[in-house]
């Protein structure tokens, strides 16, 4: 039986990853940099999100 908290955490991670991808696309970084960050966030949802937040592309 699945715990309801596990599903909620997964949903929050999904929402945060979608937010990160939107912000990555809107950033002023190069297309290659954006593509690399999106791949990192997609393949490593939690680690990629934390890495993007700490060292990812900034600005619009």
C-alpha cells in the first residue's frame, strides 16, 4: 500500500521541476546551456533541481 505522503512529495517535485524548466527556458543563457540544464532536471529530478537552484542560469 502506498503512503499518501509519498504521492504528495512526488507531486511537489514534479511541480518544482516544471517551474525550473520554465525558468530555464526564460533565462538569458545560450541554447546549449538551456538544453543541458533541462536534460539534467529531467533525468535527475531532485538533484538536478537543487543544482539548478544553486548554480543554474539566472535572469530573464
